C-alpha cells in the first residue's frame, strides 16, 4: 500500500511540473530545456529557508516561488530574444550553468554531498509525517495549480499565447507582443515548477543536484511529447504513462543491471512510434515543429 501511495505522490509532483511546462511548450510553442532548473531552485530555496532561516513550510514555499520567479525572469529575458533552435540552445546553456553552480557551490548547497534532514511540512502547528497526509497535501497543491493553469488556458492571455504559437507574425500584427507574452508564460511556469520542488524536497527529506539535471529537463519534455501538449489532458496522460511504465518493469523480474537499460530502450521506442503515428502525443492537440 505504501508503494502505491508513493507512486501517486510522485505522479502528483510531476503533474505540477508538466502542467507548468505545458504553458511554455504547448501554449507558447517554445521548446525549453531548463525546466528542471526551476524545480531545483524551488527545492533548494525551500530547504535552505527552512533549515537556515527558520522559516515555516508555507512561508518557505511562497518565498521559493518568488525567488524562482526572479531567476526565471533573469533567464527568460535573454533567452526570449531568440526563437526556434537558438532558444533551445540558450535554455540548455542556462540549465548547464545553474546545475554547475548547484553542484560546485558546496558552502550553500553542499554540492554532491546533498542536504539531508529536511524538515517535514508543518501547517498551523500540524506536522505532516505519514504518506496519506503527504498525499493529501500534494494534491491540494496540485488542485490549486490546476485551477490556476485552467484559468490561464481559458483567459485572453492563454488565447493570445496560442495565437502567437500558431502564427507569431499575424498575432503581432494584431498588437500582441511576443516577447512579453512569452516572458510572462516562462516566468509563471518557472514559479509553478518551484512548488513541485518544495514538495519534493520536504517529501524525500534529502536533495542533491543530481535530481535537477539536463536529463530531468529532457524527461519532463518527453512526458509532454508522449502525453501531448496544448491542452490539459496531455500532461496528465503523459505523466501517468511515463511514471508507471518503468514501475511495470519491476514485475518482469529483470536484473537491476539490465532494468535501467530496458527502460531507456522502451522510452526511445515509445517516442519513435509516436512521432510516426501520432506526433501530437497520445492526448495532445499541438504538434511541435
């Protein structure tokens, strides 16, 4: 039972990440490779504020969101001067820079040694310690995030993003500024991703930079490619599918040395098949160009 609860919690955390990334990729049409950076900044900011500054959980999460928003703004301003492949390369560069800082600034992040003993969330004096309690907390945040995302999707802002995605020149001719709309989406997505980082850090009670690598950014993008981008269903389908797929291998009795390689082969095979037969993903509506 604990194993099932753990999987549902992880799915909830990744849903927050993919729903936020969908705002940039699915609605903005921008292929970002630095989303794990915002995930990591949220995790480290929450952890350090709780351990070093004595902040409570809620205060730390709110502060982490604001800190991550500042970083995403600093990354988005230069990155969004470009479109297409140059934008991808710029976000890749920032992913590498921030990860390197996390890994080498041992005085702040403890680098490869990681930070253990992260406190469990405490809200209004109530300490969350059990898996059912953490499941409830995670999905409260997920519901709040989903409401925010749905409101954005259906708002004039969301419609403008889709218009810019489909035909940037035509939308710009109607007075829609690509830079400011894309920047707002990029910053909002980063701030929401930091919430997932806060939940992850306080759930596992240990973090190190290896959880926020380029591979993690690519994995989040793959979830969107598999599930589909540009709507609400795609990230949900992709997250559930990609989280549960490797878990299914546990029941095949594969040796521990073989299972990771088989998992990578399956991931690659799924992507190849989808690109041939359903490039918009299982439940998506937008095809990445």
